[in-house]
């Protein structure tokens, strides 16, 4: 049972590393160091694969239709949360945070739309 807890923590740690390495890759690219940017990007993808392996081990991944349904709900929730956060950022005068929350929200809307299309195609097959 202890190993399950460790795997959950590892999944979270690996997922966090994906974001950090990706952010650091973007930073290196902004600084003009494309070689380091590419390496950091590759490490980010390795960490993403590690996280994915633990997601599978932990039973977070079901059949595709269930996965898409679950993530559609998640995107709907994310869209709402990013929108609310954008409003808070705006009210507090944090323009940069506002822009990032707005961008995220628009991406969540795209994800939601894409997942809806996939889900309806999967339902047609039944
Ligand atoms: Fe890792
Ligand atoms: Fe999303």
C-alpha cells in the first residue's frame, strides 16, 4: 500500500517536472540557446513519459471512450476555472496573469471542442 502512495507522489512530481522543463526550454530558446532549449524539451518529454507510465500503473487510464468523457468534464471545469481566475487577475491588476489565464481558457475551449467531436464519433460507432 505504501508503494501506491509513492507512485501517486511520483506521478505528481513527474508531471510538475514536465512543466518546469518545458518552461526552462522556452526560456533557453528566448535567450537564443536553441541547443539547450532542445535538450530541456527532450527531458520534459521523458518526464511526461514517466508520468504517463505511473498514470497507467495507478489505474488512471480506462478505455478511450471513458478517458475522453472524463477529460471532457475536466476541460469544462478547467475552462470555467481559468475564466474565473482571469477575472480575479484583472480585478487585481495583474495583466500578465490575466493574459495567461485567458490563453489557457481559450486552449481549454479548443480541447473541449476537440474531445466533443471524438466522443460523438465514438458514440456513432456503438
Ligand atoms: Fe522522471
Ligand atoms: Fe485542456
